[in-house]
C-alpha cells in the first residue's frame, strides 16, 4: 500500500500454477497487440515506436496500480482519434513558423490525461463512468470510425491528402485520382480482404498478425520500397529514456482542454468495456479504483515519449479467450514486445504502410456497432436519435468538437428525461388497498372531497413552470365540494428555490378557493428548502404529513375505500 492506494491487486494471491495460463495468454496478447501498436500511432501522425512504448509501459503501470485481474490496457482507435484532434488544435495555436514536436505534445497530453484521472479519483468522480450513456458512446464511436476510415485514404493510395473532415478528403482524392499509386492501393486492398477472410473463416491465427507476417515477407522478398510502396522505416532498437516534455512551451489552455476531452472518451469507453467483460467473468468493476489504474497507465507512457491509452477491447478479449487469470498476462505481453523491439527490428522496418492502413480500416469498421444501434432503435427511438446526434457531431465538427456535441447530447437527453416529470391524480379502486393513477386505471375513482396529486421527479428551475401549470389545470377542474389537495411528494427527490416559488403560487391559488394545500411524505432536504422559502409558513406546518392516508384522515376524516369515492371526472 502507498497511502490509501492498493497496489498489485491484479496479482494478489499469486500462484506459480497461474504461469501455465498467463504466459500463453500474454504471448497471444502481444501477438495481437503488436500490429495495432505499430498502426494506431499513424492516426495521430506519430512514429510507430510510440505505440510499442505505450503497449509496454501502460500494462506495467496498470498491473501495479489497476484493480482488475483481466483488463489489458493499450492503444485504442477512438482515443487515438481524439488525441489527433487535440494535437491538431495545439499545433494550430503554435506561433507561425514554429514546428510542433508531435511526440512531445502527445506525451504532454498523456500526462495531462493521467492527472485528470488522479484528480477524478481524489474527488471520487467514478460516477463519471456513467455520464456518457451507452447509446451516445455507440453513436460517437460510429462517427469516429468514419473519421478513421477517411484518414486511411492517403495510406491506401499513396496520395497526400491535405483536407480535413469527411467529404473534403473524398473530393480531394477524386481530384487527385491521377496520382494514385496503384501498387500501394492493390496491396492495401489485398491485406484488407485478407483480414475479412480470416474473420469469415474464423481462423485461429489473428488477422492482424497474419497481415503483418505476410506483408513483411512480401516486402522483404520483392523490395516494396524500390517500387514506391511506403514502409515503416527505421525504428529504435531499444527503450526510450525518461524525459519530461517542455510544458512551458505549449499553450496550457489547449493542453487542458485536449486532456479533458481525451480523458472523457478514454474513461467512458474504458469503463463500458470493463463492465462488459466483467459481466462475463463475474469480476466487480471498481470505477474509482480504475481511475488510479488508468491514470498511472497514462502517465507512464507520457514520461517515456508516448501517448494516452485506454482499456483495449481486442487485447482483453484475447486475454480472456486464452485463459489469462491475472495481470501477469499483461506483464508477459510487455516483455514480449520489448523482445520484439530488440530482435525483430529489421523485420518491422520493412512493414508496408498500406498493410497498416488495412489494419486501421478494419479496426475502424469494428467500432461501428450495428447490432447495438439496432438494439437501441428497438428499445428507445429517442435514445437512437441521440446516438445519431453524437455520430453527426463527430463527423460534421471533427472529433474534438464531437466530444463537446456528445456531452451536450448527454445533457439534452438528461434534461428531456427530467423536464416533464410523470404526474397524475390518484384515486381508489374498490376492494384494493393503496392509491392508483386515474388515467392508467379506468376503474379507479377520486376520493370524495379531496384531490391527491403525485409528482414523480424533482421540481427544479427547468421544469418548475411545467409542474405549476399541471397543478393549475388540476385546481381549475376541482369541484366546489373539494376541501383539500394533497401533493404526494414521496417520489420528489429535490426541490430548488424556483420549485419552491412554483409551489408557493399553488398555495396562494388554493387559499383563494378555500382549499387546504397539504404535502405528504416530503423529504427532509426538500422540507428545509420550502421552510427557508416561506412555503411551509404559507401552507401551515400542520399540513405536512407522513403519508397520503394520514393527510386524508386528518383533513376529511376516515377514508372508506368502497363508499367515499365519486365517479371519475375528466382529468386534465
């Protein structure tokens, strides 16, 4: 333990028997992770070795500080796309004529993301895991995937694409169609087809691994570089040294905003993935402790010249399918990648860029969860619309602004869900106990001489006027014989000052008609608000009751369910 931070939870209770499962699992994770580690940095214009560094350092840091035994962290396509957008904004803010060091910017953002994770842990903001809803994340990632696909046009064709966005690069590619390097395009499409053939045939060899092996062999035999096909080129043959990026030379506001955006997407996607895998294994997800694990897993690459990471779906899935039982699998994967960097240096340098484009394009398509979109459409049309809004934001405004659109869509969705709280007049059903909504239960009848009105939800500034108008319409429809209106507050979680003002207006309206206004089952917090606002004084403290039946007995006498009901009137 360091302070209150548990360490090595993913290795607790270690037994040598685990080696039989974790070593093969770690080797499999490394085999699948190496192609993506080399390919993903291209999304942000970073050298391939940065992805290998991230795939080595992040799992080591997570194994020390992370709570899960099974999650594997590493480069993630969606996180890389947000990183690319954040880096673009930082470079654009740099003084004219200065060239931004992309690696330094990426490592700065990785440290910034890690700081956001740690700060969120200190503030116990694990609840942020539920902030971006699943439908909005699904829509956002679909938009991100289209951005990644468009970004591979240049790598497939060998044509330099300078436009940004979704449509402009396609238009530019059409205008430059005469510059297409056909050998690069044919190779890229062949490797793309190979990936889908492997998936269709369900071969045991992972598609990206086969593509890397085949394309490296072909490149070495036929000397692709001689024919103009771009290759990875020289890679460092060892690990980097610890180095702090020059924070003072970068625009702090852009660094903070970029780090916040990457943090939201990284954590949102990471926790969704963690909970998805946990549902299969029975492992509990500790969102607040994941903040520490993922924070350390981002800071570590940042200190060694790499970029932000998240939970890796593909690597975690491989770990589970091959029988991994602890974070030792992640450590074995890291050690294997160190060996690859040292001993496979010459092979990796001839890896053709179009093959990496094929891997990235396939990964991007996998981000489009068509089945989940169909499920959302079937369950809730309005949630499907918000998923489309998040997708449209990422496509139309760029990924970084798309994060803002996704957050705005989340706020809009939350507001819509709470702006019109469910309400209704309650009555009795002959021979049954309790109160029933007059609209939902036609057999229910109002109580003679009284009205009981229930509100299910908070009464706050953005819906207080709606609640006031609903109560006003009910009051106008009350008969002259009505002695009291009881507001059932059992499902009202919070009332703010605007809500208190609305209820005060209702109290005045009822007082003018000589109808007693009573509130039943009011929470202590809401009672304190109404007391300070003067509403309790207006309606009288004696008219606050613990329940609906207590209120009705005090105001109109004993309630007889069979006789003291009247025919149902038109309810607004």
